[in-house]
């Protein structure tokens, strides 16, 4: 892809659109405002190109990932018709799930190899920059960004950085495996990223996602034999990491303390709230298990259910499966699981081969992370997921799943 001599003329719309798509890979990890700007520009330029209008509808008819993502988004649209909250709130929440509608557009944006590779490396470079700044803040004790030297996140919050850094470490591991020439450089980069997640950030989600990605990588390289052989070393490594990582000790200790405080009813805590959200959310799901209470109904229904419980109001249950279950019932959850299933099933058909493994890592990151977070509902994680789904699955042959 040639970025030189680009001008905003009709003949160069494609070049500008590709540039915006690549820059979006940087913006996702840095700024919500920049993300919205580059995203809007890329999509508008995409649809200005006449050939893409017909290609979009063809894509919806032939691409299994585009189909399932749009079907799930369609369920949210249908959920508007029977929601229990006001119209303004329902449309606001529908907008939170717009990433599902973005996936087919991202697939179109990534039709050429230069854009795919440029975008992937743009993300890796901005994560390297984030890593450097994080080490500087952690090592010098000088607060140079949003976080603190003890919790050294830079542009996004500690959960988002832990998640993206875990994914970047996994991508580097895949590159090192697939390209022996750069193996040691990739090992170094992955090691620094892993250290950042484990010793410099307070995000518990990052710890769990990282562990799952490590297990996935072992399985990809050595299958179940590798998993069985690595159980004891991983347990020993986890023990060593726990006793040598102050952030992990503090976060896990705080989690246990907050759970104990919650059980005693002494005061409201972060973990206590999560327990309450899950318990009350599941109770709401059981009231309307088939189709839920409609798109955007979580705040209204939660307030109604907990009216006499002195519980903290919320619009986010911090569990994407539960969020969908309350709004769309078991039907919505099954479609959400179907999205992961179709992504995994079709990952084996991706080219080049590294995309197979990277796509599977993305699926693990999202499916595991959604157990303790609402990543589709959240801006950064939801857009990151849609972006990389589009990147990897744009290489999928156009046949039915």
C-alpha cells in the first residue's frame, strides 16, 4: 500500500480509506475520539465507492461471519419492540452493540493484504509504544499518563491495557512460532508484554485472559500432549509469579477481602457489587428466560427487581452473557455462542496460517473476558474485537458455513 502522494480526490478514495483503516489500528489503543473519527471516515469512504455497495449485500449472503453478526444485531433491533424502558434509552443501548453491524463493513475494509498487514502492525507498534511508556512510568516512579507507577496503564484503563497487551503478546508468540528468523525478537517482546500484564497492571481480567492464551498457544503447538506435559510447570510458574508479583497479591488479596466484607454485609465493595450483579441478573433472566425483557432493559429491570434490596443501580452487569440473557433471553445467548462457534469453525479456513492461530486467540480473549466484563457493551474492547474479526475473516472463502 502506497501512502505517498495521497490527495483527497475521487481517484484516491481507496488509498485514503486504506490509510484511515490502518490508523484506526493505532487509535483503538489510544483514543476513543480518534477511533470515532477514523472509523467514520473509513466507513463513509468505503460506501462512497460504488462497487462496495453491491459487494456489501453479496457479503451478507455468502459470508458466515457477516451473517451471524448481523443476525445477532437484528435480534437487538427486534428487542427494541418489547423493551421495558423508554425509547431513548433503548436506542442508546442498541448503539452500544453497533460493533456487530460493523463486522461486515470491516470485512470489506480488509479485502487487500496491504491493509490487513499494515493494520496489524499498526496495532503492534502502538502496543510497543504503550509498553515502553508503561515501563518508563513503572521504573522511574514518575506519573506520565493516566495510570500510576504502581498500576502503569497509559492510554486506556488497566483492564483494556491488560487485555490488549495479552493479545499483543500472543500475536508475537504466533509470529515467533511461524517465523523462526525473528523468534528471539518475538520472544523478547512477548516476555516484556507478559511482565507488564503480571507485574505492572492491576487488571484481574488480564491475568485470566493471559493464562488462557498461554494454554491455547501450547495446544496449538503441541496439542493435548503439550497441555498435559505443561500442567505442572504452569502450576509452578503461577505459584512463582504470585509470590513475586505485588500487583497480583494485592488484587487477589483485595478480591478475597471484598468477598468476605460483602458476605458480612459490612459495606459495599467492588467484588461484592459484581456478585450482586450476577445474582440479581440471573434472577431477572429466570423471569423471562426465552426472549428476555428487550434491548436496553437492564437498568429499568434491575432497579425494579432490587427496589427493596438497597442495591446499587446499574446499567452494566459486568458479564456479557448475562447482559444478553436479560435483554434477549436464551435465544440471544445462543446466537452469541453461535457467533463464537462460527468464528472458531471457520478459523481453520483462514489464510495465511498465522491468521488461523491469531483468530483463535481473539476468540478466546473475547469469550473468556466476557465472563467478567461486558466487552460488546464496552467501547474499546467491542471495537477491537470487531476490527480484528474483520481483518482475519476477510480472507475467508465465500461459501456457507
